[in-house]
């Protein structure tokens, strides 16, 4: 039987079963036993599907109720102090992820350059660690009972430590290295009793980021210890998303059994083959793309494996997925309405299993059955039709991109902001939101019924307008300064735009886990991109007609649309981004021509698109900044351009943010304090900034006093004239009963801070040296 290997598998379920089970449990509609039963059924189903597809090496412990990094915190006893007094283990686990009325949740950020979010481990100087292998042992036994002899997946100690954060000032979390590795040794010892021979896959994607000498030295220490902990526990160190050549040089001299490398997104891994061959270790060769949805060119994959085999003996090569299939949708089987031509170009997780089995059999020299021969032929046809289809290329789009030679706005920021403050007359510490309001069940039903044809356009439009009316009325009632229409027409901030752009296609059930129970359905960019008609103008101008205050136009930026889509692989990402940018620029122009004076072009995913290797960053920054600037180049001086960024460490990209030249940027800071904000002060950032004053990923309602303190903390970093006040992110995933009091508290908190400004002004009246501020703390003219 041929050998093959899957790094990991989706866990949310074909129909998002885990999502609904989690949300029913959190809301009290079901109990823990029901949640556990749903999870167990999913695990059994996923193991069986991989087994039936001919997969030889299948994972356990790749399942998680929320996130594998959070699971690793539990495995190591790395529980932050504020959660330790929660005795119920399940409650503690979910509180760490989601927070409660007394405790802020642990920070989330993006898993390398993907749209998956992980829980960021926290480390303090006085931390102690305690191994807990209960989950691993339970799931291993469960797999064995289902007839599967699985490998065990773990997040590695270096990735766990390096991706965490220190919560004590001046404490280096790497000081815990030896204690953490000792805890891993204890876990390996605990699981060694499960079977006569056990394979443990330890994921160390950190190693593809260009590790320094210190990291490589600690890598050697870690895997010298772990590789020799228990003789019958065989360790595979898995890397993915880029090449890991430096790490291979080290790992080759440790007592591990094998190394997993990504040959799809890390082609330079070919340079490490001689080292692996000399080491005699097993090479898990990632040749089936685990991050994109296009059907593999199986002939090309076979050629790549044969090229690898020219250096590494075939007996040591195991064909594999390039990374976990967590990052692609579950299956094409439910896609009955997807365009037939486009569908034949695709392969989701379940289809990739068949591709992997086929290439492994061909590589091993085994005969293919009729179904496999048919799959081989489909692969060849898909490659040919994608190259030749007239739906892929649009000469007019390509000409527009080539002819747009300037991406500069007409005036520099220093002149624009004067015009904007005069025209918009917003007060000090202006309040707003990031854009979306709660997506209620009724709203989802309205959109679903309209798409199905169960209701007509007039009924749908009336429902959307009623929601907008309510949003505007609520915002006015609490005194927000700059309003939004709430985005009730949008199922997703990227999908909504993709549905109206040429060159995009959409699945019906192509859900991918983003974090916890949150799933997204990325568009499929298959061809050249253009905007046939306005996309947001009607709904935005309707909202503006309902209020004298300013309503922001809300758009998703070109880089975010690109990074949150499955992108065609026959053209550079830079060229695709430029096409999207021109389409968004057309919408910006139409909005300002329709009287919309503030337009937010969100680039929530700008940072996550960064290459993992330093040497590739400059090229990305050049085309990504160019794409954003293309999208707003038409904005007049008095049109204020906002942008929003999520989950970003800004220290290394602050000058890139400056180059984007937005008038206002809002950022997520609530979970990380002011650490992200300080860099704006340090570099003398001139544009206005909206740091989030409360975390929208938690259901807790922050009290007024807490937000007053947060605003004062912001004022210690940046001057009041430069600050906007807003939540961390959009509010679509929250409930109205959380949103309304939270926003009301935010506005009340700003009122208290503004009142303190007025008191200071009053106390200074009569002081000849005092100059009246340029903007009143309570000015509302023009709003």
C-alpha cells in the first residue's frame, strides 16, 4: 500500500456542525453532554472519511473546541492568573477564549499569514507549568476504537513560546524554555503507554520565518531532548507556509524520525533535500496545496515528487498535504449550484484527499483504478480549460491597470486635514463605530429568503431599509458623532463585494474556520476583476437621507479582498490586487459624487498578507500600498478616507502605514493595552487614529469607568486632536443586548472626558498665555 500523510483536517464539520453546537452550548440551549456528543461524532466522521479515501497517516488531536494554541495552554498548565480561580475546566477554557464580565479574554491574532486566528499564550515571570495529556489520551483511544491508528498532533514548544507574549514588564518569555520543554517531555512520556509505537507530529511553523542563531540553538536543545524522551515515540517536526532550510540543517542532527516540508509555498525547500538524504530521516513532502482551492496539476505534482526522489531515496519520501486542510472548505459535494466550468477547476479538503492518494499511488508505481484514472484526466482537463477559457482574461481590465500611472491624492495630508476638519466639523474625540452592526437571525433570514426567491425585491428592500432606520435612530439616540448604516445587506465584508465584481465566483457551503465558532466563506477569484455597477451607493445614500449627521461609506479594501479570498494562481497577487483597487476606486468616486463625505476603506487583512521571510517583505509592501492608494487616489481633499486594521503588530510596518496615506486609521488595541499605539507616537505619526477602547470579540459589556480610564490612557500616548474613539472592530458577531449598552457606555465615557477638557478650559480662562483649542470638545456643527 502506498504511503501518504495528511498534516491536519478541518474540524468545523461539513455543515458547520461544531459552530452550531458551540453556540447552542454558549447560549444555554444545550448542555455540555450535547456539545461533546457533537464533537465526538465529527471526529469519527472525519477519521472515517480520510481512511476511506486511502489516507495512511491520519491525525488525532487536530480537533479543538476553539483553538489548538489554547489547547496547548491547557496541556502545559499555562493558564493566566485571572482565570485560575475558575474551578470548572470547561468554563475556564471558554472564558480564556471569550472572557466574561470580570475577565478580559486572551488576545487573538492571525496564525502566520492565514485568516485563521489563534489565542496568544501569556507568560509571567512566576509561571509554573503542569502537564495535562488528558485530551490527547482520550482522543487517541477514541480513534483506536474507531479503527484508526492515528498520529498525534501537537503545537511545538518553540512556536508556542515565540508566538506568545510576556505580561510582566522586562520579562523574557524565553526564560521558560527549559520548563516548557520539560513539560513536553512529560506529555510524551504520558502518551507513550498508549501503543507499542506512536507517531507524534510536532508543528513548528515558526521555523519558516527565518530563525536566528539563538532560536536554532534552542531548536537543537529542544529536539535532542524530545526526540530521545521515549524510544517508541517517533517524532515528525512539521513546518509549512514557507521554506525551513535553516531549521532542516539543525533538525537533521537530532534524534527525530522525520521532517515535514511545504514544497507548494516553500519551493526553496528543494535546497534542503541533500541534508535530509544524508540524515536518513523520513521526508513528509507537502505537494498537495492545503491553502488554496484549485485542482492540482497532478502531472506537475508527480514530476515534483520524482525530482525530490533524485536526491532523497523514494523509500524515505511520504507524499503529503502542504499544511493542514483546516484552511480550505470541506467538500465540493454540496456545491450543486456552482458554475460547472469553474467547479471543475476546484478541489476542497475532501477532494484533496483523493488527489493525495492518487499521486502517492503513482509515485509508488501502483496501478490506478478507473476512478483514479478519471481523476487524472479531470486534472489534465482543468489545467487546459483554465488556460484557454475566455472567462479568465479581460483585455479592457488589463489596459485600465496599465494606464493608471498615478496613485497620489491631489493634496498632502497636512492640507487635506484642514479642509476636512472645516467641512466636517467633528468634535474632539469624535465617536464612531467600525461599520457593521449585529446580524440578527431575522436579517439573515431576510437575505436568505431573497436569494432563494421566496420574497420579492420590494419586500427585501423594505426589510433592509427598516434595519438601517433602526441603526440610524439608535446611533442618534446615544449621541454618536459619525454614523454607519450597519451593513444589513452584507453577509460578509469580502463576499458582499465579490458578488458584485466580475472575475469572482462563490460557493454555497465553502466555509472555513476563522476562530472558535466563527466561519467565513471566501470568494474564489478566477479571472480578471472589474466593477460592472455601483455596489454600496444606494444603501449608503439612503442612510444619509435619514440623518443630519455624517454617515460613513463602508468599503473593503483591495488588499483585504485579495487576502481573504482564494486567489487565482495563474497571475501574480500584485496584478490581481491592482485590478481590485481600480474597481474599489470607482466606488469611492461614486460615493463622494453622491454626497458621502467620509469613506472607510478597510484593510483589516493588510498585515496578514505579509511574507513570512524578511527578504520578500519589501516587494509585498510596494504592491500592497500601491493597491490601497490606487483605490483612494480619486478622493477629493475634503473627502476623508478612513481605514481599519485588525490584529496587527505595527512596530515593523508603521512606515508602510504612513505610506498608505489614509486620513484616519482605526486599530484593535483593547486586548493589548496601548502597546500597539505607542509606535504611532514614537515615529511622529501625523494622521488621526482610532484605537479600539473595547474588545468586540468578547460578550462582556465594558463599564463607563473602564472606558474612561482607557481613553485617559490613550491620551497619555497621543494628543486629543489626533484621537477618534471607537470599538475594536465591527459588531456583526455580537448581539444587540451587548452592543447597545456597550456603545452607550462608550459615548458616555467620551462625554466625561470631554467634560474634563471643558473644566480645564474654564480654569484657564483669563490666562493670557492660553490659546483656545482649534476644535471644541462638544462641537457638532456639520454633523
